């Protein structure tokens, strides 16, 4: 077998094998352990799973782009919370009072704009200062979360708009609104990364930055655009989710960045950049959601879920590394 | 050629770095349709000159003309825009992307909505690949190609633009004979199209096969340009080395001790094959060859960084297997690596801690590090090696190259090694410190250490070695004693040419 073929197969297909394995395991284990007598692999259950995957999944698509580009964004959870507050709070502003439901598109637009700007700000700092994206977004994660708490202290921000709730709970061709958003975003980012010059340059920059610079690619602007995109998607994830729930706690979205990164890495994106795709990420998102749901189905609690996902993540990366060592001629580390 | 304007003309190019005049009045012209060889030893200034041409360095004096128009190369992009293309020895490709994307990196053809025009991209790429007669296609992932084929991708890049001048920097270093033929065909095509070509190589046979004229640099100074047809290997070699080189040879005058290291039939895949040599106590064995000849890889094997695929390593007559640097250190093998800053020192750490790094575990007082013992070791070797530092608290990164190298050497000496391997002992070190390091290596031999020196600088190898092992593409070509070695025979041996007189 050609070198790298196994790891490539892993990167491309293994996540789906893993998903099938989970489905089989939870279906069988569920027969014995589940408290309910409902089958795990029930169609309704799977549709619900897709809907529940949406908040993490929408952000994960942007994270795939940013990580392929050779960066990372830790601030998505905080951006998610800010966007939610902007949407829910702006609907109560007196200047929009006369608009009735006409406030909805304005609130959405405001939230999405804020998310995009916060993302672009991350990108601008990474571009202009040359500081590592990990550090920059670690800072903005704390900073943006600080803004969330400054806004309303420990209190939740709530506003229920029933038109909005109806929209969020609507189904079209059997799929929930959130599921549609996830699928559309997945397709859009897939298109961006595989079909456009910007997307291909993102791969080149993440793969060999020096080669990209020498080829005349303007690395900074590309990175800023990608950060703006992930900011937009974090906000989109928030507006979709909170249109239905109508209430945001200042702690909401915490640890989202870690779930998102876990999904992206499970989906085969290289943490050092240059390789990865949204189809794999989609698989990673589904796999995590399946694991959470499946373990719940057989009666495990949340802490067990976290432990298992952590172990699986490390096992996957270890396997990938083992398969990538190029034989004995390689310099040992 | 009176009415033909040179595509590229360099006039009196000067480039100085602190303490070094890297280029000192270099002038030559390249005409359309000419293959112009640029020769010189490692460190003669070829790479610096190429960086000036490529806009990476700005010259301190002189001018560059293209077709009699003075030009300023402000950066790599500008050089490319002016039609000057480089084919680098070190590949700069994105391994995860396809061949086509790498060739058109930065200039992917677009359709509406910023989409990549894949059809056009593939078509253009296939046309170029066809010219190169290669076995892979536009969609192949670059990471799946052999190094030689990756080199072909680099070459393909130069063919995408309307190049006026193409510079090949050691392009055949990793090519097989069949691939070389293809490369030379490509060069012939370029030549026919009126492109000016600068060809940098150490390999005499290639130079005489494909070039029209040869320009020679030595120590940053331009030595002249000659017609290839009027030259011989001897005359070129003489221009490269010059005659003022009279560094004294340093054969040992003391008795040699026991064999410290013996290597029998050592091989490591494609990196080197069937290596045999021994190093005795009290002698310096020099390893000379081109970059990629396998010298560093042998050192890395002896230090436990690579696993040999065949052969034996004997220390003091006893066969050993070295699986890791920790193994090597415990058996008394020390390596002063090539990349001092990257591999030899922890730059942010102070001098004392750098020096005692490998033995800090042995210097414990109970569970704690014995700082007093560390300072004592540092003081001892500072005096012995004459390391100039404000004190042990100084950060290693702030010292000069020569003093940094002495710290690395001191680090190993304080462990009393059986074998000291020094890879490129004076790379990036100023002239004064250079001779100090050379003196130090000789002294160590005189004190009974077994020393291996790997160097790409001929004067250095000649100066410090008792014996010289000449390597060429993973094999030992010849072993010279310091009495019999000549510059000429050494250059021939490392260029893969057999020396008639020696045979």
C-alpha cells in the first residue's frame, strides 16, 4: 500500500465507519440497557440528532476553514453568546417598537454583523501583530466573555417572539429549520473551500506559508476573511438556536470552542493546517452528537460522555500519527 | 554578439554583512540563449548573489541591468514580474495540494464568483507537464511524489511565465540519471527560446556538458568568466580554490591511540550505503562532500537519531546498538550538531544551564539540582575553552556564534566523551573564532580524543583533519591521508569523478 494511503483513508472515511459502529453498538446495547423501549436508530430520533448537531456544526464548518488555513479560533463560544444577546436584546429596543415583527430581520442582521466584526477583529490582530492565533483568540475569548457579563451581569437576557419561535420550530421537507441551516452552511463552506481561489489559497497558506508568500498570495487578508467567516457562523449558530429558546445565560456557549475543535479534528483536519474538509467535519459533528445521545440512551451520565469523547480523540490522533511515520529512515524525535 | 543585449547584467555587485564582505565586486552578463554556469566553493557567495537577484537581499553597491535597463529587485514578486525565475534547491511546495495548484500557486485561473477554473488549470498544467515528459498528472497530490518529481514541479513553475532568465540552483542534487536527461532537454528548450540561464552546480561533468560559459566566485570575489569550450576541469578548479590557500596541514605528530569507533558496512536506506571507517583516539577524521552526500546522516545514526538498515557499529572493539541519543550519550558519543541554534542550544536558557543540560540529572544534591556543581563545571570549561561571556547568567542566545559553539563543545567535553562528532564546526562563525575552533579541535585530538569533523568547507577539512573521507551521494569515494590529499583530487572525489592518478 502506498505510504499515507491508510491515513488518508482514515481522514476521509474512517469517521463514517466510526459512526456506523456507534449506531450498531448503541442499537444493540440499547436493547439491554435502555430504560425506554424505543429503538435507538429511530428515524425521528435521527432527525432530532441532526437538529441538535446544528449549533456546534455550523461553527465547526467555519473552524475547518480557519484550521486548514493554519489558525485556530478559541473565541467562538463567546462570540456565540454576544450575538445571542444582541439579537434578543435589540428586539426590545424602543426605536424598533413600531416595526412589529419587522424587527426580526433587523435583529438578525445586527447579530450577524456583530459576529462578523468580532471575527474580523481577531483576524486583523493576527494579521497585523503576527501573534499566534491561539494566543490572540485566547485573549478575545476572555475579552468577549467579559463583554457578555458586563452587559447584564449574571442575569439571563430573554425575549420571546412567537413568530420567531414558529419559524425556528417549522419543518420543511421533514427537516427542522436548524437542520436546514446546518446543511446549507456545510454546502456553502464546502463550495468555498473546494471551488474558489480564496479557498484553495487557504489550503496553500496552511500547508506551506512561505511558499504561499513567495507565490505572491497575500496571507494576511485571506486569514482575516476566514476569521470574519467563522465570526459570522458563530453568530448564525446563535441566532438560529436562540430564535427558538428565547433566553440566553451569560455562560452560554462556554466550551463550545472545544467541542467544535474536537469535531473538526475527529473529521480529519490537520491541527497544523493545510489538510481537512467540511465533509469530514460534518461526520465529526454527527459522531460526537451520536456519542452524547447514545451514551444517554444506555443510561450513562454527562461526565462519562466527556471521558469517552476525550479518550476517543486521543486514540484517533495517536492512530493517525502512527500511520504517518514514514518508516525507519525517518529521523527520530 | 555585439548587437544582442544581455538579458541580465550584473555590474560590480557588493553586499556586506556585519564583519563579512559576502560579495565584493561581482560582474557578469547572461545572454539570451546562453547557459551560464556559476561556480564556487560552499561559502563563495553564490547563494548571496542569487538572493540579491531574487530581491531577497538588496545590494550595497553595484547595479542589475535587464536588457540594458537598470532594474531594482524590490522583492521576490518583483523579480518574478520581471521574468527572473528561480528553481530552488530546497523545495517550497505545499504538500497537500495538487501539482496543478502548486504550479499556479498565487495565480489560480478564476471564473465568476471567485471560483477556480479547474478545466483551464488542468489544461494549462497538462500542457506544461507534457513538455517535461513526466509520469504524473495535474491532479496528483504533491506529497505523494518523489523528491525528484517534486523538483520537476518546481521546474514546471518556471515555465508558466514568460521567463527571461531562469536560475537553476543545484537542480540535479536529487535527480536520477534518467531524470537528468529530461532536465537537460528542458534547459535545451529554454535555450532555444532565447531564455538566459544561470546554472549553479558543483558537478563538473554537467557543467561541461550543458553550459556555454562559466563564471567563478571565490570568497565573494569575482574570479572571471571563461568559455566552457576553452576550459578544463583543472583550470576551473584552480580558479575556484585559488593558489593563496596555504593553510598548514595538521597531521598528528603524536602517537595515535586505540580504535575508538569502527563502522562496518553501515547503511541507512537510500541515505547512505556500505560505509566503512574507523576513528582512533588522538586523530581527527574529516568528512567532506556536498550537501546531501550522507555525512550528517551518518552522524545522526551514530548519535541514535536514525536506525541503520544494515551494518555494525563498534565502540572500542565491541559491537553496540544505539537506539536513542540517551543511549549514545551513555556510551560516550557526543554530537555537536550542524544547526547550532536549532539543535545545539536552548537559546533562552543561560550559559551554565546549557552547558550542564545533558548531565543535570547526575549533578543532583538530593532531589534538587546542584547549582554549585553546575557553576564549577561552567567555570572550568569557560577557562579551558576561553569562552567570552559576561558570566554564566548570560543568555546563550545573546552570545556570538563562536562562543555559542564553544558552549556546545564544552557541554560534551565536560561529559568526557569517547567520540566527539562535530557537524559543520564553524558554520556562521566569524573568521577569528573560526581559527580558534580549529585550534581547539586539534588540541582535543592531541589530548587523546577521537574526533569526527563534518564540513562543507575544503580549507577547514584540510586544516583540521588527519584523514579525510570523501563522500558522494551516500558512498565513501576515497579516504585520503593528510599527506596525499590535494584540493584537486578532493574536489573530483566529491563530484563523483574518479581520479585517474589515484586509481
